[in-house]
């Protein structure tokens, strides 16, 4: 297999097209996985991947999702072998931090040695590196910046806008501090106002729910004489994993002629989005989470030309942390007048090995196929959600499962038999701790507190991240363990 630059991937990556008949080459995990299903070497008889997940040959939704995961299980086992994760843990907290594959670690090490050996600096806009990554995100290199992380990118985006006193930003009450903090600074520094929409939770919601919530709030504010200037939202929210539908919300943005700011911390490496086609003004994402690059790396998309996806004028925006400043007016057509992303990427001498390793991770994702990764991640997540529903019931979910526009690879739910226990932060944290301590391998998951409409206090939902180094067998073990801990804590 070749990477995006045409180079042959290292043999240690192991991304070969193994047939299911190659049982002698299977790992113990792979053999046990198929043996548990009762397929063995006859798994090849599964045939083409089914289009749906339920109803075919009497399959339940859970069985259909499992069949999808098993169908390409050999390929994903090879992908799992790219990583150096410890075997005494099942790491399901990618939403907090990912893991660099071996080939990315190798680039990071080699570049660090090269930098030290020749005392290299990191000055420049690194346009060559950005040009390698930008196509995978559907934008040009002048629209893709390297930032320090999502929070850094959100500070660049929000604090660089030419806010005026009285401008209103409509957002939600489930935002991360990475977006809320620069908003709070803009309130105190520029006199803007923030209007928060209370987020629904659970399965009883759809993409239309969010279109209505944002549109109705904006219209109500305008009716009060308010000057609504921007919309800011997380896709997905880190609290519940709900994927606020970017394309649908962009229609609201364009209707009301607003600036769009997306906290996309979890998008790079999870979702195969074309940001040029979406037309967002700003999308700030992490390089170290689902994209599995080094820490202190992020990707910030800045709209820098007019496309049919968003014909609105580019917002006035100024760099806030840079050693590159171009005073040329921003374009009013489809051709950029200058490289706006350069102003975010360069600030003195940066540590280039980090970004070269991030580029290698992005190239690897492009080679595997970003859409293939997205499909696998979402299938794993849907399988987990359906398994939770089988045991705890659909009302235990904080993450929606039925509207595909709202799906992400994050799953948040209430594991307690007494539903009110989810408002006990200490008990929720104990559940998370026991999932790691009581099992071998232990499960690394987390919880997050958030407001629930009508609840007397915050809920501390348990959150699970499923990514490309996991499989259906991992999900089965996780759900069985969570059910045991739930029983023990009842």
C-alpha cells in the first residue's frame, strides 16, 4: 500500500488485504474473535456487506451491526497492529487523547534527531506541510492552519473577529471551555453578548431539532432589536457526543448572514468532512485526538475565499498570535488574496517535528480512507449504543442513535439502575474508576457533567469513545463489564 505521497508504507503497518482463508496468519485475537461468533474459517461465506443492519435474514439491529464489523475484521486487525497501545488496558477515551501509530512515532523521533543534529529552526509558514494535509479536508493550503490544539484554534478564531459592543453570539450550554473561555474574554473586552440554547439529550431528537432551536432563538433576538453576529457550536459535543449537524446549521447561518464558528475538536480523524463544501468560516479541531498525531497539534480551518457553499462575505478577522501579518484586504471572490492560515501557523520558531508527525498521521488516514474510518467508527459506536439499549433501555442514552446526522463515535449514557444516581458525581467517577481497576485488561473511559433540561442538578454521564483500534469484541467485553459494575453499584 502507498501513502498519499506515493511512498510504500512500512511493513510494520501491516495493512495487507488478508483473506479470511489465511487462518494461519491470523492473530490469536482474530481467531478468538471469529471462534466466539461460531464462524471460524467459514466467515468468508458472509458474502457482500449488507446494506442495512436490521431485518435481513431475521437479524436484529445489533446482529446486523456486528456482521458489518466482522465483514472487514481482518483489515481492521491489521490497522490495530499499527499502534503501540499497552495490552493491559482497553483504551476507550480517544475523545481526550489518541495514540500515535508506530510510523508517526518514527517520523517524530527522526525529525527530532534531525533538528537536534543540525540545530534546525522552525521559522516559516510551513505552506509545504499544510499543502500535504489540506486536500484531505477539502480545502486549499491557505485555508488550513496548524494550531497548538482545539482551544488554541478557538482563541484564534473568536478573538480575531472585529467584534462591536452589542454583537450577539448564539451558542449552546454544552460547550467546552476551549470555546467558552475566548467568548468570555470577548464579552469583557469587546462588550459582546452570548445567548445560550439549552441542549436536548437522548434519542428523541433530530437534525431538524437544532435547525429550529437556532433559527427560533435568532429570530427572537432580532425581534428584540438585538444584532446577532455569529453562531458557535460543537460538532460533536464533548459532553454527550451529539453531532450537531453542520450542513443543516449552515443553512441557518446563511439565512441570517452570520459568522460560523465550529468547535470540531473531535472531527479530524473521526469524520470525513469536506470543509470547503460545508462553507464554515472557522472549524477548530485537534490533531492529537482521533487524528492520532502528537500532543500540542491542532487543525484550524479558516474560510479564505467565496464558494457556492457559502456566498457570504468573509468576516473581518485579524491574527492574534503570529509573526506573519498581511494587510491586504480579504478577497470578495473565489480567489484568495493572501494565505490567511499562515498567520496562525507561524509565530516565531515552532517545533516542526510535531507538525511533520501530524502530516504523517494525516497521510496515513488518507491512505486508509477517511470515509472508511468514519464508517467503521460510527458502526462501532452504533453497535455500542444498541447494546446499551438492549440492557439499560433507550432512555439511558444521552447520545442520539437513530438520526444518522447526529451520530458520532462518542457515546454517553446513564449506567445506574437508580437513574438519579447519575447526578452523584462521586458515584459516576467511582463507576469510571472501577471499569479500569476491576478488569484485566481494564477499560479507560471517562465521565462528563452537563445540564439536562428539567433536572435539578447536572448529570455526570459516562462517556465511551470507540475508534479504529477497537472491534466488536472489545465492545462486547465493555458492555458486559459495565453491566456487572452497574449491578454491583445498585
